[in-house]
């Protein structure tokens, strides 16, 4: 596709349920990032993938959060046993490589935990 | 830890004015700096990327500068238009991106 694609665009889930958020990066981009943006807050780093290297998971807020990237392309962010404080917009970005290239963001997934 | 600050937090200007948005960061060991705009309820749109070795980049009415040694960047918008109304974010890159909290710009017709 032409840009970074995220699905679903909106997700409402009940507290305690698990959710999966999907990110399709731009074809050929080796670097992929997940951020979240809570209402009125800045962007919070979650996790970063670069090629075949071990991902940087330092931003994941708890062990309920995990992410994987299959075949160096599509990534899935999983939140287990969702809590109300998980409600936020989850943004994914990709770039050609990690250092000196422009990053492009998807439109985000708005997650609401009720 | 890298801290990124954007000033002002909000700005309202009449159409046609030139304006400057400021971004400062605490750690000069960056790969690049990128400016984004975010419209309400939307994702981030890339505006300009400045490599750490560069001093400025221009795209249309936008000009971004970078002074890495002093930890500062500015985004200059010439002849502002109502369509420029959005939140502008700067992000410095060292593996991950570190974002400022943004400047909310309103251009009044």
C-alpha cells in the first residue's frame, strides 16, 4: 500500500478482554515503531523493531503488553486483560531503516476500554 | 533521558502572518529531527526531516532549522493559512523517537 495501514481504526472492548492491534508498514521498511497517545497527552514510546535485531521493548508499560513482527513486515500489538487506563490511540510508524530516514505514521487505532 | 520541549503550547494568529514554532531537546546525540502535524482525530503527517549534519530544510512555505549543539529547532511557517491549523510536533531520533507535547496552532481567517 501507499502508506502505513492500521486496523481496526476503532476498537471498543470490555475491561479484562484481550485485544490485538495490527500494523502494516510501508513495503520495504525495516524499522517499525509503536506509540500510544492518551487524551491530552504526548506520544509515549512502546516498542521498536529494526530488521532482524531484537526489538527494543523498553517502553512497554506492563507485561500485559506484547508485540511481534512476522516476516519483517506486519506487526501485531497485543494487550491482555485490558484496563480502562489502556484507553488511548495506538499509533504505528515505519521507516526504511533506523537512523537517517523519514518515518511515516498510520492513522492509529482508537482503543476504548469500558 | 532525552527531554523535548515545545514552546508555545498554543498559538493563535490571523491569516497571512508568518510564525515560528520552537522545539528544544536536552541530548544532542541525535540521528535526525522530524517535524509532524497532527489534525484532530488523525495520525501524524510528516512535514520535514533534518539530518543531524544539516542546518535546515525547506518545503514550500515551511522552513525548519536545526542547531544540534544548542539543542534547538525552529519551524517557520510563512504566510499562514486557515488550513495550517493543527498541532505541530517535533521529534528527535536516536533509535526511538522522542516527541515534544506539541504546539496547537489556530490560524484565524
